[in-house]
C-alpha cells in the first residue's frame, strides 16, 4: 500500500467507532486501543462507560500528573469519572455483564473470523501468558460486540481471517470491525465492507484480508 493510502491512525479509528455508539448505551471498553474511545464520546450523547473492576460512569484518562492512583481501569491505567458515576464490588460488575445489562462491548483482537469468531486473549504459543480478563464474559453477556484493531499485524499478517488459528474468546460474537482501512460488518455471507477509510480502495482492503470480502457500500 502506498504511503498516501495508509488509512486511519489508531486515534482516528477510535473516534470513528465512537460515532456509532447509540445515545443512552451502557458500554464496556476493552484494554488497549478500545480505551481511546472514552476520549471521543460525542458531546450530544449520554453514553455510560463500564469497567469490570467496579465502575459505572468512567471518563477519559486524566492529564499527566493529575490522576488518582487509586482510580484505575481493568488495565491498571488511571481514569476519571463523569458526574453520577458509581463504584461497586467486582462481583456486582460481573453480575451486570452476565445478566445482560450492558448494550455493547468494544474489544481489541488478535484475529476475527468471517463468521464472527473472536480470538483476543492468547496466541496459544508455548510460554504465552494468558490474558483473558473478563473478555469471555463480555462477549457472551452483552447485546453487541464491536472490535477495533489494526487491519494487519506489524509484519503484515492479516487479522481478519477465514478461521481463527488462536484460542477463541467467543464463537460467532463479533458484529462489526473497525480497522485503519475500513469498517466491516460480520454478515451471514462473511465480511462485508460498509465504509472505506479515506484514500483506501476496496482492492487494497481485500488484499489484506485473509477471507472473502464483500462490498455492502451503496452503489
């Protein structure tokens, strides 16, 4: 891909995903890239962010040196709170998740399969350190799952594949994927592009996707 067609930055991917979160949603943001979404919640929407370790009403990360070391998210990063935020036991937090009280979870990914399978907690390699956290509960307990990720790894290996090669976090759980190159829905027919990033062509996305890719954009 030419330098002029490299797609979105990670912050731009997070901003784009934030635009699709409906007003009034209760949302869990996964560790890593999904955390950036907290910076881009549209001002005209009331979106309540949840974290597994017991906070409803999370705000964005604080400015350097201005955070509370005891106010952290599940990834041990300092966060802020929004007016009306509440704290509770981690068991109550997972009761919210498992009870179906969250509308959306936004997670990162190692791989996403064309049928919606998600692998995001382990490469399965010898000596790999498992890091599943609450992801398995989240993908089975929420009403919808979005993934935001780079389209390929640093060495160019596609993350969107026909079938996951890594241990699954959940089977057939992903609804939509946001990458630096495109917005892609998971449909009964597999991956379908609904939006291309500026300067990126459909053929460039297809060449970097290890599964058949449909085009659902308006003609």
